[in-house]
């Protein structure tokens, strides 16, 4: 089975491509390399440098390669950037996605797994958050992902598309070969490890006065290998779960201080922290209900203890202190 993986040079896309190949699938890896790293793409994947904003480039990929299903990771994901540049997010996360869906329609490809986000929920009124929680995203990033979820339902009625949506909470961790390296790093665990290595002088903690046990935000961290497994399970059962959305989380939250303390134990290094005022729009607690994914697909997180997540990320970070090799010249 040939799977087109968009955003395959990015963090989650590259590791999902790695897992697909390990399980016997063929991978056509698409990325425009604007944010991703060519070195992150698994060598056994067929790499296509293409931009989903250019329909002719997408058409060329579908014409040259037999594609049985699509896993769609490509898009813009920086929340703060989405507030500054909403048009970029509506173009990348909606218009480019429609270009992809139209190419699939022309070539008769009916299976689609969509990488969505917990940001579609907005401020939660129930924790853990179930999939039927109200959707009220508070930034253009979450809005763009939610709009595209709605578009998928339209395409299901229009073309017979089989799709599943996976809403991640906080993706983290690394495989043995691939890890997390964003050109602009905003995620907590890689920044904690940067502080442990002295790459940054301290970790900035935004707010210590939340209604949580230690006053810092609580988040649900899920290992990227468990995310990859959820994608494969959804693909393998796509006819029976078509049209459904699933949370991918641990149903267990950790505060920022808990993450720092765990990282100090694992790395054996003191991690300096500086408390700053809250950022606007940061909910106190974001924790997933994972019951639906377990019930429908038998999925359980296998790698998502905080210790395993940080240990895997630290192991990769020590081998690649500055991330992927070509990043310094880009």
C-alpha cells in the first residue's frame, strides 16, 4: 500500500513515515522544506519536494506515483504567528488542504487521515476533554484546523471520501533516528532540554498563578510514536471509523514544573527557570479523554510516560544538539 505523507520533513510527519516504512508500507514523502528538514525524511521514502499551494506540483506527484491513501501533516502550526498572520494559516491549512483533496478526487484516492489539534476546543469547560466538547478555538491556528475538519465532511458527502481526524494534545519525544527540531521552537520539552544543554540560559515559564497544584499550566504529553500508531490504526480501520474525530492524548496532565523536575532527574543537570507573566489565551489545564480512540481502535499509549518521553527526546538531543544537519545552512 502506497501512502502519501504530506509534511514528511516535519517532526510528526517524518516519524510517522518512519513507522509506516517499518510496518511494510511504501511512503511517498511530500514537503516544500519551508519548515521541515530534508535530513528528517527517511531514506527509504520516495521524496517529492512540492508545495500544496501549487496545484500543478500536486498533480505531478499524483500522476507519477500510485497513491492509495494520504496522511496529511503539512501546514502552519505556530499559535502566536497565527495571531500575527492569520492569512498565512487560512492559506496553508485550508486552501492548500482543498488543493490536496481536489487532487485526490481527480485520481480516485478515497482514504485520508488528518492531523488536527486540541486547539479546536478552545478554553475547556470539562477536563478530560471529550471529542464532543464544544468547539470554540481562540486563535486562527485552531480555527483553521476546525474549518478544515468541516470541509472534510463536505468532501465525504461530495466524493465518498473516507477520512478520520486525529486531534493531538502535546506531541513530544523522539524515535531512535528522528526527533523534534523546529526552526522556531515553542514546545516545552525541547526548550527544557536546550536549557539543560546550555543552548539557552534558562527556561521561561509563563505564569505561576494558575489554579493548578503548583500554579503552572498543566498539559497532556503524548509520545510521537504513539501518535504514529494512532494514525496507522485509523488507516487500517478507515471504512469503519470514516467521518470520526479522535483525541490522541494520555488522559494525564503534567505541570511545567513537573516536566522541568523530571528533566533534571533524567539529564542529571540543573535547569534554570525564570517565571514571567502569563501569556494571553493559555488555558490552565488541557488534558484529553482518550476513551473514544481506545474503544474504537483498541489504541493505548505505549510510550507516553513522562520519563520515556523525556528520555527519548534527551537521547536524540545529545546525538543532535543542533538538530538536523542542514538546518544551519538554510
